[in-house]
C-alpha cells in the first residue's frame, strides 16, 4: 500500500459524514421505490467476499418468458455529489484488493454494512428488470429505484453444487438463471466473443496473515 501510495485511512470529514447514516430507511423514501422485499432475491459471490453489491432474481412468466432482475446497491442515495465521501471515492477510484486485506473506496460502514445486500435486511437498490425469451432475446426492460430484502447469500461453490445435484435451496430459480446464462453465453460466443481461461490464484493465510 505504501509502495503505490494507496490511502488506507479516511479523512475525518468523511468519517463524520458517514457517522450520520443509519440502516433505518425512512417511510417517504420507501414510498418512492418499487417494493421488492417479498421477492426471492439472493446474492452469489466468492467465498471471501466482504461486501455484496449485486443480487439477482428470476420468475417464469405465463407466456413462457423469464422475468430477470438484477439489483444493485444504491450507493448514490448515501453518497451525494460533491460531499466529502464523494470526493474521497472519486480520488480513490476503486477498492483495492491486497492479499488478505481490502482498501475500500468507501468507508466500511457503507461498503460492508449499509450498502451491502446482506440477507434479511432491507436495502435500497437500483433494479434492472428484463423480460427475456427462452432463446435469450431481451423483449423489454425497466430500470427502477427499489427496495429489496435478500433471502440468501450464496457462494459460487454452493450454487454450482445445487446445479450439479439438481436440488437444494432455491433450486428452481438457480436452474432458470443457469439456463438463461448458458443461452446468453452461447449467443455471445456466436458473435465472436473470446473466453480466456486462466487459473485463479488463491492465497491461504494463517491467523498471523
């Protein structure tokens, strides 16, 4: 971090600003958004993920198409343009992942708590909801400010096991998502997309790091 001059402490102005935020969502804000808290929505991330910023949902429509939802944490609700947090995030550009540590773009209270789509908590999101045919054609889509409540945090390995076993929690939704993903991947490859397969390096650290 020192070598690349990465700022790993947040200025006091940012910490003071973030201190004011709470997990409580005011009723007027909820009324402005589409209500998706009763929907089966879940996250799928690597085992070692610290924050969960996107979630998915899928339903089968009576016409045979799928209603696919991608739900992204609405950070902009908290990080207002030209605020101290905004300026600091702009300066950092991204979060930086080091072995066994992450230097976040936003303070942990936002990235790991209030804006993280953890299961069982109401969270503010932007939702892209698309109607997709079984052949992978997007018939139409809408983008809304929404409120969700994730039903489960899955790892890639857990989802792969459910696909392989043909059973498990939310198997029906996972199978539909897998079907759509396969069709879309095939379409992408037909258009000339190149897939690069590189071995993923994983560091296993002991308690001393």
